[in-house]
C-alpha cells in the first residue's frame, strides 16, 4: 500500500494552542478509549506544541518497540522524569542505556532471583500472620506495604520498617506527578514555589536522604550482602573493568528499581485480589492448586512457581485487565514509517496496554476475567505478539520482568492459603491512571479465612 501522510491520519476536534490537553489530563484513559473507538487503530492528537500518535495495532507496536526501535527514544513523561530518576536505566538512551543494562543484568539472573524468592515468601508469611479475620483493610495500601518490604529487603538487604511509611508516601507523591511532566515548560514550572511543588521537592529530598545514607553505610562496610545494592556497588563493565557506578549513578538506579520494584507489583496484586473477590470460584480453584503443590505450610521457592500454572494464569489475566503500566510512549528520532503511515521526527508515538489488552479482536469476551485463556496453547500461538505487553518489549523490555512474575505468584500463593478478601459494601472502586494504574479510592476489604 502507498505510504499515507501524517496529516491524513484522523484526529479529534481540538482547541487552538492547547489541542487535546484538557481531555488528556482530566481523563487520560477515557480520552484514549474514546478516540480509538471513534477513529480506529491510528489516531493523532496534540498537547500544546507536541504531536502525538496513538497506535492500537500490535503490529505497529512491534515496529515501534522492536524492528524500528533505533528510530525512537523514550517519550515525554520519562524525559521529565530525569528530575527524579537521574540518568538511570529507565530514562537513559543509546550506548549509555546499553552499558547500564549490561552492568545491572546480573542482579536479575535466575540464581539471584532464587534468593529473592525466599525473601518474598518470608515477608509475605509475616504479613499473613499479622492479619486478623474480620478486620477491615485497604488492600491496595497493604500490597504497597508488602511489596515495599520485599523490595527493601532484596535491594538493601535490611528491613527499613521505620522509613517505610516515609518512603511509600514520597514515592506516591512522585508517581502522581508524572502526568505533570507532559506539560510544556515542566522544568521551569517545577521551580515555582507552590504547595504542590514544595511537597514534591520534600518527597525527593527524603528519598535521597534515605538512599544516600544506605549507600554510604554499605560503602564503609565494603562487603557483599547478596542484595541488589551490593551488586550495583560492585558492578564492573566487561568492556571497561575500571568503570564503576558512582554514588549518584547508584542512587539513580536504586530510585528506579525502588519505584518499579514495588509500585507496579503492588498494583498488579491489588487488582488481582479485587478480581478474585468477585470470582470466588477462581479463587477456590487457585487455592486447590496451591494446597496440592505446597501442602499446608511449605513456603514456595522459585522452582515452585513453574508448578503453579493456574495461579500464574490468574496473575496473567489480572495484568491483562488491569495492566500496572497502562501506556507506553516513544519519541521519533527521525522521519520513520509505521506500517503504511509516515511519522515525522519528534512525534511521540503512544500505545496503551489497557486498550490493546481489552480488544475483542485479540481477546474474546475481553471484559471477562477468565484465567483459563492462558492455559489454551492454541490461542497463545495465534495471538499477535504485542496483544499483551505489560512489561513493554524490545531492547527496553523491563529488566525486572522475571522478578515481578516470581513475586506475583509467590505472594499470591502464600496469601491465598490462609486468607480471602471480601469487598466492603458501598466502597467505590475506580481507576486512577497516572504513571501506573492505581485504584483511585483504594480497595477496602474485609479479611476472611480462606
């Protein structure tokens, strides 16, 4: 087919100068759903002086993330995130990104994840034993606390209970500001002494203080604790053995791993339990598998996760319906084609995991919670590659994907053996799409014996 010009791509009616900014910022997920339903798989829109292209065809996502990935770099929100994440793995580009990934990759090798799995199981058992039947909890908040404890132990090798509340609050402030990073002149706006900016700066200061303190203490000790921080401090570049990470670089990577390592998994687990609370037959079937494999008191290890296919399917299906990262973006470095569309240099191409993973073309009965679909091998082989991409793809696929899968299955296995959760009557469950897909009002649940 002939190449179609960028201007021929449909777009919604927009307001001069600001474009679709009001709709994008007031309800981003609803805005994306609306323009996809109205205009199809390829839609363009503007936010102030920036051109955007929303693609909902898995083949085009594959081009952006894999076959033509060298023609793109990270999108606008993560450009602004450098303020908080520095030049870490999540935001670095080109050769620097390759170098950092090479340094950090050993921390996520299978042997290391096996050790992390023990921490995951033990922290979850402690959480489970701390619950009481009949008590009312905010499960979203509790999953944040639990995954924070896990990432703190695996990252720092020590519990940070006394700092946990401060860390969780600070991370929430930073994550909730990600949408502001799409605004023009963000780097200037952040210096205006508003209450919101003061809160944001204080959150960053407290996080930095905690992390630099831990780095300094570990430098003094000079020994390997078997955790991620030890690996970052000792990491050597195979191509330049004398090149080690500086304290600032370790801080940047630590901040990124801290956010990615607990925020996304916490949301995935919270939404999983939300779905299980509405589908007790699925929960019962999952518990039967867990009891059959693990018995009444055995803590699961990495090797056990492969023996829990239905539990894994439950977690997979929850991330399909409620992907923790619901949208991904890349900026075109040059004029490039996606499919038969021309994409001008500097255009920001976005793809929404939420939209594509709810598409009936790829997921029959897409709105239904059906873990069994993940046990259908025939469907797995015929489905397009990027019909499901909760961890991104290509050269920038999430480096902690194996960690996240292990954590999700292990935490579910330990929790489900003893407890189930019932929604508190009248509690409103609503999506809050920021950098991640959070429950806007939390998830109020009553703890019950499984």
